[in-house]
C-alpha cells in the first residue's frame, strides 16, 4: 500500500529524531561538564530526563501520526513549527517532572541551555532527515514504476498527485487509454490501449497500475484486477465517490457488509443517545424546578401591564425526522398577531416592550426545557422551525432537511457561532444549516457541554443578532 510508504517513512524519521535527540542530550551534557564544571552530575537523574525527552517525542509522534506522516511534503515553515511544538512537548514533560518530584539535583543552567539546542536539532532533522531517508530507501528495485489506466478524460488531478509522490519512489512511466487525452493528462506518454495492457505492463516493466477513478463498468475493473494479479503488479484505484455523489461520503461496515453513506452520525449509537439524554435531564430538571417558577412569575407580571393574555405560547414545529411537536415558549408578542409565521425583526411592532428584552436575553426560550423533559427536544441540537419555513429554506440548500436527523435543541452550534435572529439572506440560512449538519456529523458530549457554556455566555453578553 502506498500509504504504508508515508507512514513507514514517518516512523523511521521519528526513530531517527529520537536517536539524534538522545545522543545530543549526552553530548551536550559532556560539553556542559567540561565548560561549566558543576560540582557533581547525578547521572541517574539525567538518565530519567533523557528518557522523559524521548518519551515526549514518541508520544507526540504517535498522537499526531496521521497528520505528521506528510512531513516529507511539508514546507520549511511547517517543519520549523513542528520542531517548536516537539520542543514544547519535551519541555513540558521535563519541567512537570521537576516540579512534581521537587528535584533540585539537576542543573537548571543545563536544562535551559539544552532546550534551544534541542530545537535546533529537531528543526534540522525535520528539514533534512525525511528527504535523505526517502532517497536512501526508495531507490533501485524499491521504485514503483507506475502505469496510469485512464478510461475517461477526467483524470487531470492525478498528474499533480503523481508529481508529489515522486519523493517516496512513485515513478510515472506512461499511460494506457482508449481515448484522446486532454488537459494535464496530455503530458503523459501514451503507451497503448486497453487491448495492449498486458504487453505494456511487460515491456515497460510496470510494478503498479493506477486507475484515477472507479470504472463505469465492473467488467473493466475485473479485467484490470485479473491482469494485475497474473502479472504480480500492484493495483491502485482512486475513489471518485465524492465527485459522483457531489459531497463527502463515508464507508461503514456492519455484519460483514460495507456500505457507502453520506455521513457518519455519532447519535445513531444508543449509548451516545442515552448519554445525551442524561445530559439533557441533568440540565433541564434544575431549570424546570428551580428557575422556571420564578421566571414565569416575572413574565406574567410584565404581561399584566403591557400585553395581557396567556403566559405561554404554543406553536407546532418540525421535530426529529420531520415529525411535528408543540413547542412551548413565553409569549413575547401581543395576543392579536395576524402573522404568526412571519419572522421577528429588530423593530417588530408585534413584540411588547418587555418581550423584546425577554427575547434578547433568551428568557422566552426557558419553557422549552419542559419540551426537553417530554423528549420532544434536546438541550443542544438544530433549532426547530415552522414546517413552512423548512420547506422554503430547503430550496436554498439541497441538504437542508439533514438537520432533522437529530432531535431539535434549545441552543445549537449555529447559535453559538452567531447565526441567530432573523434570517434575511440565503447565505444566512445556508450557514445556519451547514453548522447544524456539522453538529450532527461531529457530535460528542464535550461538544454539547461547550455549546451549553458558550450559550450561557451569550445570555450574559447577547450578540447584536439577538432580538
């Protein structure tokens, strides 16, 4: 697998860096002993600090392996930043141990002089070591002589990609195609057609066949796989599923079958749903029992003087997977309101004076915690809208209704990002919906807690869009 080349190179690079760092530690200690002449060097303690440094480098390499495995293709500035972050990890591990163990035996002068030298060595190895390793390892018979099978004209992206892979020994030797090549693909030498594939593989000495996208017909793919297996040639087929579906896709496995789906939904896990429900109850119960009685009395008193009528406002809203439920809010508009489906504006005459303040401070939303206890809503999720608004806004964003895959919430990722209030433009609707979809695809309990905390901050310091 081509990915193993990058990951293996990164592993060797990490081992090399650790070796250089360890040698440098003891070399610098020897130089420090000769120049500074400390009264005594407790070798056992320095062994511990050397081990901590090595462990910190190894831990960071393991944690960020997916990102940093592309180190060979990073720019110099990126490699220098990587060296700085590695040095910070080493410094943190060492100084935490010094503080925790209250160690006074190790020289602070040595530590503070060694860290800049450590950074310099990491920067140098980040800049030089990957290229040297790749040049040393991926040569001779380790060069992958790659033949491209272009069965369509939409393969320009592969040229730039192949150029980036030259550093890890991927050599482009030509192309097999049945069609005239255009664009970037026209720069590749055509060695034959599909009927010539066996001959071209043999004469060109190809070790790898690269197909830029999934063939339209399965018999072509079967033929390519059969030919490569018979010749002992590696076969790589680039997935173009995202271009075919028009959006990112995910591959999931269940009971031995693999499926292509448009998104991963963490809340499809019963464990995650129960966890989220427990958080909902932990937040909603205290609000309903302790806060709601007081706020209801305050809202009722203001309504008696400014807009007599019912304290609460009931309205049907679109819920989970398109189901309908009755949302509960404090009434902030006058009773005789002929346009219940019209969005509230900043200077809306339908809102009584205190109601405007209730809306700005989000006090009108508090009765929705009763909806949370009922199970119609969650504390965090996409905001529920009128069904007619959803139908209207679905014309703006094709995947707008994906929002309904999660239970609606009192607050959400879109709200804490500042997308609240009247949606006056198509772009505002699009940004809200995309934030809601982002939440559905990346849900986690810490994310819910963070949104709740940020919502509390917005209540104390309302944004300009709150009205």
